[in-house]
């Protein structure tokens, strides 16, 4: 049976790694949703199907990241309350979150399929793959309510220090998605539409399993149907913590979509190549992403307990561990990107172009190990407004201008991709400067 973790006492590294491990595995399996779609389509579909899934899944990934970021408000608020010892407030926080995010899910489920054509046009989907892109967005958009439900449940469990339960549910869903892709794409030849349908069905299975597990396991607070109501004071806290993170991730994701739109003007091969590289990137960035989510929970509990020195020490350990793995990811992405990209496409032209773009992400691996841990720290202590500001500044002052400038001058996918590590460096500088600012105000940050 999964158990929750109290991060406010005892050793730091052991519990942090045990918590981050399931988070990492869950993110790995969740990344398989789009990756398996692209892998199966890449081997059993056409280049147009690959481009359609690449563009469509990137849009859906943007929406998913937006939901995950907004749900971080629940993780942070719940974690801080548990750290304060006010565990009974947990039931009210969960009940309010259910109502709040259910409304968001319903709206997105209705709107996204209706505007799928406009979204495909906005992304400059190549003419050859426009129908495939539109179908993928329509089908996945109709299942948005499942994306919302799964990620809110995951946010709740991480907030109480349980990262194992979300791992179990996504593991079942990932297996279902693999079988669905093989049946619908390989067996029935449904192409991008089959890949999208398999993704939606697997997410529905994940939600069903999550609700079943919630009813079977004990929680560190009282929760029942009577607590499922919208409490304005709690909702405002969740929004105050989550909205800046969501807005930041949304605008940053928009900057990546702008890069994809720029690349799409170069033709279907370049479009498919960047889609393949992004799928590989989803895996090589898993470790820093897992530490970012884990640090949000770790720091939130210690913030609530008034142990900021412990929060800082934990962040330093997380950066050290993430850096060791980041060096390995750099080596793989920069020097062996062709091998990684060939997993997702049998088209040599697409694979070579994807490997060229992936080199830029390899360089970024050396910097995200610092950035993501710092972002998790700031999320955990509630400075989500700063997280939003630094992300937006780097996206619109560096990432978009550099990628556009490179596309108009050098024109290679590697040069366009260099905009990504350039923006990360600026973010690290901003985060370090803000830490020095906070350090002057709080002596506990000096450890």
C-alpha cells in the first residue's frame, strides 16, 4: 500500500529520491502516450501521419502542461497545510479542486474539438498533413476531461507526499495505450486518428483506476462527498498559487509552438523531424522535470513547517543529483541523437534532421538540471509570480527572437534550436538573482 512522506524531519536525500523515483517513472510512462503514438505511426503510417501526430501531440502536450501547472496550486497549498500540521483542511482543498477543475475540463472538452481546424492553421500544419493534424486534435480534444481528472488526482497525491499511486495508474494507462496503438494503427490502419483514439481511451482507463485506488486507500485527512463543494477562500488560494505557474507554462509553451510553426514553413520533413526530436526531448528532460515536481512538494511541506533552511539544503542536493544525470543526457543527445531519433521514424531524412535539432536540446540538458530545481523551490515557497515572470521574459526576449533570427540567417535546425539553451541561461541568472534578493530578507536561506 502506498504511504505518504513527511519531508519535514529525518534524512533528506533518501526520502527525496524515493519520492522522485515514482514521479520520474510516472512522467516517463506519461511521455509514452505521445511517443508511442509517434513511434507506431512512424513505422506503420505515412510521413503525413507522422507530421500530423507530431504537431497535434505538441498542441495537446501544451494543454496538458497547462493543466499540470494549474494543478500545482493544489499540490503547493495542500503540502503547506500538511507541513503546518493542519491535515484536516486537506479534504476541503481536494473538494474545492474537484469542482474547480471539473468546470475547466468541461469547457476545454467542448471548445478544443470545435476549433481544431483553427489550431492546425495556427501551427502552419503542412498541406499534406493538415487533415491528419486536425483529426488528431479533434479526437484528443474530446478527451480533455480525462486529462484534467488524471492530473488533478496526481497533484493531490503528490501534495500529501504520495508519488506511488499516480505511478500505478499511469502504468496501467501506458500499457493500454500501447495495445491500442498496435490495434488501431498497425492492425486497422487508422493512422493519426487511431493514435489519438488510443490515447483518449488509455487516459479514461487511468482515471477510472485512480478513483478506484482513492476509495481503497486511507488518506491523512477526512474526505467524503460532503466536502466536494466550492469554497471561495480555498479556490482563491489554489488560483493564486497555480495561475502564475499555468500562465508561465502556457506562454513558454506558446514560444515553443512558435518555433514549431517557424520550422513547419520549411516543409513536411522538417516538421516531422522537429516532432520526432521533441518526443526524444520529452524523455531526456524527465529527470529535471521529476525533481522540479518533487521539490515543489518537499519545499512546500518545509515552508509550512517553518524549516526554510531544510528546504534550501534539499534543493542543493536535488541540483547535484540532477546534474549528474544531466551530463549523461547531454552526451546521448549531442553525440548519439541519430540513434535516439531512429526509434521514432524509419525515414532517414527525418531522422538526420531530427538529430541535428536534438543537439541543441543536448546542450540545454547541462542547464535545466539547475533551472528546474530552482523553479520547484520557488513554487514550493509560493513565489509562483516570480516563476511566471522569469519564464515569460526568457521566452519572449530570447527564445522566440533567437529562433526567428536563426531561421532567417543560418537556417539550420541546430541553429534554430540554440534558442532553447540561450533562454535557459537567462532564466538561471534571473533565479539566482532572485535568490540573493530573498536571502537578504530571510537569514534561513543562507544555509
